C-alpha cells in the first residue's frame, strides 16, 4: 500500500508585514491617484515653459510684393520663371504658393496672385 503525504503549500497572497511607525502604505487606488497627479504636474510644467512667446517687441518688415494676373495659357512655372532672378524656379514656385496659400500649382486665367516684387 502507498502513502500520500500532504504538505502545506505556500499561499499566493503576499505576506503582510506590520507597518513601521511613520510609514505610509498606499492602496492600488492611491497609487493610481499619485501617478495621475504626477502626470498632470509634468504636463502643467511643460505647458508653462512652452507657452513663452517667441514674438519680439519690434515689428517686422513685410516682404515687398506685387500682384500679377494670370493670363490665358500661363502656368505657375511660367510666372515663377519670369520672377526667379537666380534661376531657382522651384523655390519661387514654393514662395508663390506660400504667399497665396495655394494647395497646388493649378492657376486659372484671370486669377490674381501675390508675388515677390524683386
């Protein structure tokens, strides 16, 4: 005949030690609150430092511009090529698109464009 011996298996629960005088024990909810408050504090400090104005007290001088009207058969490339003194037509196209808030290089006859006055 065989014998079975039952041994005491350790519990899966952590052993609770008595709190030392002056120590604070946080519950799960308390730890979550502390983490959320720390994240909010970091965000508040970040917004405080990021909200500094980069503007100056002195007004800037606007770039001199003029208005041209797109003729029949004109393209943005043609207009930019006429204006680009240094031969960099792509840079001039980018500048014209920026000045006029254009989404693309499409222009229509009769459209008025603001271009650099160089």
